[in-house]
């Protein structure tokens, strides 16, 4: 029973395969000749017929199993057995095409067509292979034959026209599209395709005709009028464009695309106020997609850089964006960007905060908020915000940098050091941030009076960039205050001033080192430079100048500058005592 069942099953498989091996057109493995050719008696022997059938069945099975190389070998063997077996040629061509062996595929597909020219499936296979091989002329010829033979097949006409377009035969393609239109009537897809083809041929008149025909067929569709209006506008026919815009407004009041087109129209006529009014109307419409508005606003980033007076327009449009799209994080963030660029940090902060209420996953928004916190010296908010952000973005070093800055300002020095060191571990390919972190660690250790650690941190920063003027200045200043390594401090300060001249803070540092070395006359010269470069408003520089004058014996004048220092802001811890007792303390 088991053995019989196996034999029966095998024949069942063969019979099923024989039925399945028929190609879409109904030919079998044993087919030879066909179409308009006179039928020829097969010259195959009975054994050859059986071998052919067996091989074809196996080839089909291998193809179904996905073993395409083996299937190709077996279909090729079928062709060797019967050189007129177009079914095997068709199957082999299909496999070769999927393997991108297009020359061989086209050979076998064309051979199948030559043997059986009436088979549309063979023709379609050949056309697809030729198109895949970018032999568009040859593919168009095949589709042309099919469309002649089957004049009612619109799909063949479309394929013929599209392949002619790919072959660069635009004029011929247009004739085929006209045939399609004569059967289907005017359709938007076809008319727009023809309009674009006429434009590529620089035949604006014919493109206009196509759109006019489309509008006549669909007189209530505003978008087609808009297309024609835009075409008139781009071809310097503004009056005709305006006529259409008025028609559109009558059909579809409040259409934002009309407003955009009118904005272009008025801009072209130099009427800037009217142009902006139309643009603002478009932004006020919820019908205009958010993405379109964002794209328009993005162009203002460049415009404002070149024409700062345009910032007012940008802010109005951004405000409309945020007002209409209240649930969009991006809308509030973009408004925040423009407010920030306009130096309105408090208003920008409000918009960025709204953006985060909607979506907390945007790291750049957190970064902008932390920058504004820093700008506003709002270190309490910076601390809490950076703590929250660190849970969302634990691998972002900037978050820990800001956290460290906030702790430093709050005099939580140990926590500041921890935050800076965490940031350092996370930094990748950002040398400037590494330098800043080492410098901040140096500042923090200096406040903690851990001077060896402070100096080591500054040395780390300078190892990364020996010409960093800020690090050179801060390092040298702290050494001068401590009265340590003054020769090193003087060299570093002198370098910082050569790297960034006319910086009053750096000039003050160099003056103070000279003061510490007892060189009061030169210290005076450098402090006078500092005051000319804006230092006359600095309490520290004014007090330093008073100290130098006192050392030079000009005590009354020293007292005058100490008073000015007190009026300018916070001086040293000894300033009040100097003024009270009119003597030098340090």
C-alpha cells in the first residue's frame, strides 16, 4: 500500500505540473509553431516528446521552488530538445530578466515572439525586457504593434505613449495620448501630462490650450484654473492670471493656494505690502498644509540674514503658524527660533516650552531652552530643566554641561565637577566642547581652592588647543591672583592678548600680572588700554586701576577710581574697606 501510494502521488504531481506548466497563453511544453505560421508536424520522436515533457515539468517545479539557476538549465535543455519550443523560451526569458541578464533575456523573448507572434504575453514580456534594458525605441515598437492589433486596449496605448516619452519621441507620444483622449475623453491626469510635455518642448501656447481644455471639461475645479493662472504668471501674462484668480475666489473663497499665487503676483509687480498680506492670509488658513508653511518660513532664515528689516514679516508669519497649528510642536519651535533670532529670549522661551508640552523628544528644543536659561542667568530653571533632560537624553554631553554650569552658579561645586566629568565621558568628535569642559573643571576646582587639580584641568585644555585665548586668560589670571607661577602666567596672558587684541578682560589680566610682579608703570599702561576698550564700565578693571595708582603714589586719584568701581558694580572684598580707610588692602 505504501509503495502504490507513492507511485500514485508521483503521477498526480506530474499531472498537476503539466497543467501548471501551461504558459498564460495556453501553450505547453510540447508546443511547436503557432500563430500565423503554418502548423508543422513535430519531428520529435516519442522518446523525445516524453523527455521534453519530463524536463519541462521539472523546470517548472524548480522555478516554483525558487531554484532559478536550475530552472534555467532545464528550460534551456527543453530548447535543445525542441528548437521551436517558444513556451520554454518565454519561461527562460522571464528568469533571465529577473537575474538582470537582459541581453540573453531579450534574445529568448524575441525568439518566442518570432515563433508565435500572435501571443500577446510573449510581446509584453519582450517589451518589458527592452524597457528594463533602456532600449525604449525597441520597446515602443512592440507596444505600437500591440496597440494596433488591439485598438480597444487603452493600457497598450498608455504603455506605447509612455515608452515613446522615455525614448524622447515627444511628438509621437502626444499623438498617442490624443488617441487615448479620443476614447476616454478629457482627463486631468492625461491633460496635465500633455501640458508638461508641451512645456518641455517650449510650446507654451499648446500647454495653455491643454489647460484651457481641462478647465472647459471641469469648470468648477479651482486647482486647474490655478495651474493655468500660474502658467500665465510665469510667462509674464499677469492680467490673464488675475482674471483666473478672481474666478477661483468666486468658486472657492478663502482658498490659500490662491493667496499664495496672488502673493507671487503682487511680488512680481513690486507691490510688497499686498504680496505679504496675501501670504499672511494663506498662513491664517488651516487648509494650507503645515509642511508648506514651514517650507515658506524656512526661506526667511536666509532672507533675514541678508535683509534684517524682514524679521518683522517672519515673526508675523511664525506667529500665525503657531496660532493656527496649536497642536504642532514644530510650529511652536519655529516661532521660538525666530523670536530667539530677534533677541526676544523670554518670548522664545515661552514658545519652546509650548513645543515641549506637545513633544518632549526633540533634543534641539531642550538645547535652545537651556541656552536661553543661560542667557537670562536663570540658573534655578537651568538646573531643574537639565536634570529632567538628562533622564530623557542620558547620552547627550551638552545636557550635563549645562547641568554643571547651573551647579557652579549655585556654588554646588562637587556636583558641578561630577556633571562636567560625565559630559567629558560622553563627548565624541567635539574638541571645542572638550576644551570648554576641562576649562570649566579648572574654574570649579579653583573656587574649591584645589589648585593642583585646577591647574591640571587647564593644562588638559591647553593640550587640546595651546592657542585657546579664553583658557590662557583664565588660567593666567587665577595664577596671578594666587601669586603663583607668575612667569608662566605672564607668557600665557601675553599670548592671549596677541591672539585676541583689544579685549579689555585679557588686557586687565596682563596688567594684573605686571602689578603682581611690581611693574606698576606698565600695569598702568595696560589698564588704560583696557579702559579704552570698554573696561571703563567694569568694577574690577576700575578697582585695579585705582590699586595701581595707589602704588604709584597717586592716592587721591586712586580714591576716585575706587569710588567709580563701587558705582559700577561689585568689586573685590576689600573695596569698601579701601574707601573707608583710604588705604590699600589686598
